[in-house]
C-alpha cells in the first residue's frame, strides 16, 4: 500500500480513525502511566503516614530518654538490683540474714545454702536454711522482717520447737532467695519506652528507706551480734 | 426582512458539513489527549515530589534511630528497672502460705495449750505437737481449726495423729493440719 493510498484511505475514514486513535492513546496513557502512578501515590502516602508515625515515636523516645537523670536512674537501678540481684548473692544474703535475726532479738546458729526450686515465672531462686534461737515473743517479728526485707526472700518452711514453760524457742527456717538474670534483650530501637507509675516510684522509695534502715542498724547490730572470741588462742 | 438563499450545490454543502464535523471531533480529541498527557505528567510529578518527601522522612527516622542507639544504655537501665519493679511488686511483702499458717496458729491456739513443736512444710501443711491440760481445751482448739470463720478458710483437713496421757495428767497430742 502506497502513501497516496493511505492518505486517501484516511481522508475517507478519518471520522472513524481519528477518534479511534484518540481513544487508544488515552487508554494507553491511562493503563500504563496514570493508573500505576496513582496506585503508587496512594501506597506511598500510607508509607509516609507510617514513617511519620515512626519518626514521631522515635523523636518522642529520644526526648524521653534525654529527660532521664542518669545518676538518679543508676541510683534506682542500684536499689532494685539490691532487692532482686542478677545472680546468686550468697555474701549479701548472709549479711542480711544475720542483721535481721540480730535486729529481731534472735541469734543465728547456722545458715546454709541449698539448691533452689524453679519458680517458672522467669525468677530463679536458691535455698537458705537458717537455724535461729531466741525469744518466743519475737519470732513473729523475725518472720515479718524477713518478709518485708528489701532483699526479696520468701519463707517456705518453718520448724519451731520450744521446751515447756520456756520463753525461748529454736527454729529452722527454709528461705528462698529470689534472683533474676539480666535479660538478653533490653528493648529494640523501635520499641516504646515504659513509663514509671506513681506506684513504681513509691516502691523504689520504700525499698530505699528499708535499705537505709538496715544499714543504719547494721553498726549497732554488729556490736550485738555474737562474733566469737577476739583472740581465739586465749 | 432579510432573505438568505444558499446557492451552493448540495454535494459541496454535504462536504462542508462533514469537514465542520471533523474539526469538532479533532478539537475534542486534542483536548482529550492533552488532558491525558497533563494527568500523566501531574501524576509523575507528584510521585517525584512524594519520593523526595519519603527520603526526607527516612533521613529523619535514621537520625532519630541513631540518637536512640546512642542512648541505649539509658534505655536498657529503664527496661531492666521496669521489669524488675514488676517482679518486686509481685513478691515483696507478700506472705507465703507458710507464714500465713504460722500466724493462723498463733491466733487460734488457746493459751492453755503449750506448743512444743510446729513444723510447716513447703506445701503449707502444719504438723504440731502440744501439751494440753484438759480435753476441753483440745476440743476447743480442734473446733477452732475446723471452723471456717476461725481458720480463715485456710484449713482443708485436721487429723489427730496421736494422743497420750502422761502420769501427771497432761495430754500429749500430735495434730496434722492440711492447708488448702
């Protein structure tokens, strides 16, 4: 077909061919350009929304993290780690039990450590067997001071024996000293930051006061506590 | 009065009408094509602007992430503190079954009963040996142990393991109290 024939064919059917070309071009532009771009625009708008949200969350987190007083946070962490240490703290628990028994008017005859029982709630423990001797009337005080001690311990066995008409008693206590290992994951960058409630602040304050109270009485307790002869060769 | 007379031959009139029609179609077609091109260009331009906006937000996110990473020690301290506070709050000051049973015994044992030994095991069950001067006191004690109001709903079973009477008229009793 020659050019002349084509022109002639077009001039005869131009009323049909021109609208057809316009329709096809519009369709092509719609399908291959406008539609994909609009779809991408909508999906990107959603992505922008989520990115903005993430950005705001992170910026808020940065402001919150910067607002913490590092020294104060370390002090609180120290208090809570004294209360629930990351590992078995035999020395600390030994000192604490001695102080608490002496403060309650008892004397500890024996303190031994045993294997703990799994708690199942992520908290580990080890056992402490303690034999004490003291006045019958003070025994409840000893139990209360153990339960309300700033160091987390739980009494799981109580054996009490006393002679008839004797004001004193001997007791063997089974104690679980709780501890919790450090978590391997201490929060992702994108994770939200926990907030401390009024109850948390009060709990830290109470623990700190208890620790201070125990430390304050430790010097006088040390004097009262039976430590044996000053010179064992005498 | 104005009179208009078309003196053109009919073939020419038809041809002119067709031509005018085609111009209209051509104009509409061009308008449509231009509109489509405009829309396509607009969508592409918007996409380019959007991409720039995404890049700037991504940069902000990356910067914020870096700042959070720099403060990871503070974050770790906060996370540890919070998780430990939850554990301490759960256990601290909470009486165990054993201490509660001991307190209960202290409340309900009558004064005329002399307790020699109390053993509270890991289940919270109490094993008790005592000296009683008369059986009435023992009855009173057992009644208190089995009464739901007196035992605070903590006792599930009470059994007397042994009961001996000595020469001096005192009763030596061994009781096992199972906790709920």
